[in-house]
C-alpha cells in the first residue's frame, strides 16, 4: 500500500476507534462550551448525537447550530503529546423530528452500538437526536502532516501547505 493510500485509509477508518466525540458549541452570549457525546456516523460522514435537552451543549446547538467536533488519539497511545492524531469537522446541526423514520433509523443504530441504555433514553422526552453535517475539517497525523477536508467531498484529503493553510 502506498503512503498516500495508507493515509487515506487511516482517515476513512479513524472515527471507528471512538465511541464518543468532543463537541464545541457557543452560547447566545458568546460563551464557548466543550463537551462530549456518544455518536454514530454514516457512510457520508454525517454524525448523529443523542443528547439531553437539559445539557448546555444541546441548549447551545438549538440556538447556534454551528458545531465543531473532535476525534483525538488517546494520550497513552500517542508517540508524541504535541502531535496527537486528530480529526475535526466543522458541522451544521439540525434536529431530527422525534419518531420520524430518520429518527427511528438513527436511534436503531444507537441501540445496535450502545445497547439497552437507548431503550431508557427513548422514554425520556428531553432527549434529542441531532444530525451534524460536516462542512469541512482537518485530519492531522503528525508534525507537518495535516490535511484539509472540503465539505463538497468529505472523502478527499488535501495536503495543507503554507500556500493553502487557511483553506
């Protein structure tokens, strides 16, 4: 396998080592909040989270649907703490209508992945499913090894250089 094919493969599979994501949201007052949530992801890299309406990140998402998500390598598995492998996506959140066919499909995926706790959560009226649609992102695999991800093709990595660092 070529180096490029290995990098691409690592990117496509990176999220599979995680059961939860780190979520960055912002309140109406501009106060940032970092939190986390268990997730499922589809083949288009759309991320779904099942969260309580009482949590700060849910309140923030409902009023400001721009969300940042982060998958980051475990510190204990990292060769260098300053160069942990990570994947982040800038996303736009939308609420799935409770009991809709898409909501049921996603909740079934949560149940398959996380088990019987989902039966409990389904009975709690404050729990919501949000669809987080990536609009772009970055995959960093080490020093000087960072790749931009464009929202129009989330499966294509573009090496970041000084000429395109802000893309």
